[in-house]
C-alpha cells in the first residue's frame, strides 16, 4: 500500500487539477516530518509549485517552521518565474520559425501546460518539436544564428552532412537557458524496445491540430494521436527507469479537455495493436482513484476489452520513480534490465537471464550510444574501446550495495512489465505476480 504521506500528496494534486477551493482535509493530520516528505515528493515529481498553490494558505502550513515555509515558497516562486520566462522565449522562437516557413508540431510541454488550470505551475524544462527531415537544416541554422549550442555536438562535430539528419537534437541557449529538443522521429529507431512505435505516427503532419497559447496559435498533434503519444512517452520512461505522476496528470488533463474530440475507437485500437491496453487502463484507474478523473464527466469511452484494473503496484512504482525515473542511482542503473526484457520478451528468458542480459547491455551498449555518452569516442573512433573500458571500470567501482540495489529494482520492474501485459511470461501468459514490482520504501 502507499504511505499516508503519499495519499496526502495525491489528494493535494487532485485539488490542484480539479480546482478545489478548500485544501484537502487529509493535510490536517500531518506531522512536520510528513510535511517534509510531502514537499520532497512534490519536488521529485516536479510539482512543488502546484502543491504550494494548494497548501500555501492552509492554517496547517502556517504552523510549520519559518525556514521550511520560506524554502518551499522560494523554490515554488522561482519555478513559476522561470517557467513564465521559458514560455515567453519559446513563443517568440516558434513565431520566428513559422516566419521561416517551418511549421513544427509542438508536443507535450507547453501544450500540456495549457491543459492545466494554472499552466505555469506545471513546469517543463524543455520544449519538444517534431519537424519533417527536409526542415532540419533550416531549423538547425536558425538556432545556430540565435546563439544556441547543440547538446549533442559530438553527433555533428562538423555540422550537417548531406543526408545525415539526426532523429533528435537538443539546443540550449547558454544565456537564457532556453532548451528545445528537435525531433525528426518521435522515438529512436535504434531502440528495439520502443522504436516500432513510430509507425503509429507516420502521417501526423497530414492532420495536425491547432491550439491557442497566450493568443498565439501553435500546431500540435491531433488529439487522438497526442493522447496516444503521451501514453507511448510514458511507456518509454517506464522502460528507462520509471514514469512519474505528472505524466499521469498530463493524460488525465488531456482527456478532461479533449475527451469528446478524441476518437476512442481508434485510440483503443492503437492501444491494442501496440500492446498497451492494460498499461493504459491501469494508468487511468490511478486517475479515477486519486486524481478526480471521470470517464463519464470527460466524455471518455472505456476500452472494449474488459480488464479488471489492479493499479496499486504500478502506483507504488510511479511514486517511487519521480519525474523521469531518476529518484535513485539504483533505479537509473536498473533501466537496462527492463529495456532488455522489453526487447527480448520473456518466452525464452528467465528472470536471471533478463538481469544478466540487462547488465551486459548496460556495460557494453551500442556504439552509437557510446559516442553520444563519450564525446571523445565520436571524435576519435579508435578510442571507442577505451570508452568501453572506462564504462566497465566505473560500474565495477560501484559499491556492492548499489549494484545489488539496481539488480533488485530491475528484477522487480520486469515483473511489472509482465503484470501489465507488456511482455509475455515464460508460459506464454501475459500476467505477472500479484506483488509485481513492489519495492522496499520507508514508511
């Protein structure tokens, strides 16, 4: 079961999403230690501003120590101010790209923020733009003129070469901090764990949607595809180390706003085709149980496939993961175990083989990954073996406790993949243990 503090955290997030005027009654019984844990949870899930907005005027908050209240308020206000600045910068850059004849599809980020009652309280560190390959050279040149720096310079040390268009490139401005990820594919085609998902988005430029943000029109994915993309993006993070509660909130808010425009028959067909029906049903069950989501009120349609939700283990993993599954070193390092399991399936692999295979993949990943991670190997390919040695020595230098932690977390999360129908079990069934993925946490 989730802890008392986690229950309160979810109640506060529900109040933020549904614009409840009174702070949740659950906060009245919190001890100061639990208040601290509440704010740590909020920060880990990038929702501190939202939590402060709900509890900041509650009498119980006023009774906390001056130092704690000051820290929370300062961090929340800084986050809001930074987000306001990033939003203004993005809208300016998006408008200039449009003047150049480039019409990117904006995903997640500002589009998701626009779904919330108070958009700037849902932060995002970057903005993701999907563009056709033919526009990449113009977009890259624009950001270079504006003083941006490529975050994967090793992948393009000499600029763009003919026919050499990256699937993803980040651009960060050293002065303003503005950060954009430009995609020509939504998912890495090199990933056998989720690269196949690109097929679902092959024609999104043919039928985009347009939304208004602060009086400016921006193009984005059509509503049905955008909801499915949010689900796919959650799956990607789930495989890499974990998905946070904010991603569930994004899906819930997308349905609240666009539930009657979404083609539900098409959406559930996509979920079925890409083996995400069980995962999605349980994510939305979390929304129903804890976040004030209602299929009926939003105009959403339930899946035809009748599955009994059992989302507790998934929720425990989500709360432990933080925003992007980086709440602990053990969880970060466990990602290769879950990725390996998703890539290979479970029909011919025991848990031990998944673990061993994942560790090996972590130590000896593909050369393309190594060149991104170790720039000297990209610039001087003959040094690639040295990069592998450096990586292996670093892993061996970890303490036994940390190595054991990543293995245990990874093995538990492989069971979650089975439980939520993402890989087949050894006997051919698609069901995991009832206690799949449970992790030891402080109460």
